[in-house]
């Protein structure tokens, strides 16, 4: 399967992803091929090993053909590439309205609040940091907007699905 990958609001590149066998994948990027081993954890948490280095990733499915992937505090958008999907997605842009509530993907401990109620945040900007499985996970804002509520405090323990914060989308300037 081919994907178009971009950092939020950044340039995109095409990558090829092919599962070799149970958890082993071949990834082709800019003509270079690497092999990775992937183990899934609870919900959408993954541990990736590439050339002896370990990475933790959180994957959030965005529709039938896309994913948001957070690795090392950086948010990437993966979109399946096929001409039909590109045509359809170009015709029906998703409009985000109303408050966007963000929940914990897995159980953990809140170690830092990076924004406060009333702060303007950009899509992909970290708002809360949750430590889970000995890894600090930056939980980003899903949209440009204003933090309307933070439902946790530093030191709180949260379970999967627990509300963390709410962002009110920025008004459309057009």
C-alpha cells in the first residue's frame, strides 16, 4: 500500500508500506528501503524497532483511508494514495465544528500541562503530556482553536477514554 505522509501543515512525501510477515514491515521512502518490526500495545499504541532503535507511536484513525501518527512528539498525517480516494477527498473537505474533546488513548499519569484554559493552540500543538508505559506522550490539539477546558491536573492518573481537554475550533476567517 502506498501512503502520502506529511507533518501537519507541512510538505508531503510518498512512502510504500508492505507487511512481510506478522509484525515485520518493509518501508520504502525516497528509493531507500528499511525493515521494521512492529508490536501493538493497548488501543492505538505501537512499539517500532528499526535498526536496533526503538520508537513509540500512537495511531489515530481518521476516516477510511487516513491516520494521524504521533512519534516523538511530532504529528504526521498518513493518507492512502489511490486516484479514486484523492478525487473523493478533494471534493468533500471535512468541516470541524463545535468543541473538540480529546480523551486519553491509554492509562497513564499526567506529567505536564503545556497549555492553559484560554490559550490559543495550533492543530498538532501539544496540550497535555501523559506518561504511559515509561514513555512520555504529547497529546496534541486536533484543531486550531482555544483551550476551553482542561479536565486533568499534573500528577493525575487517567484511564483510557478519560477526558483530558476540550478545544473550541477557531472561527473561519473566510
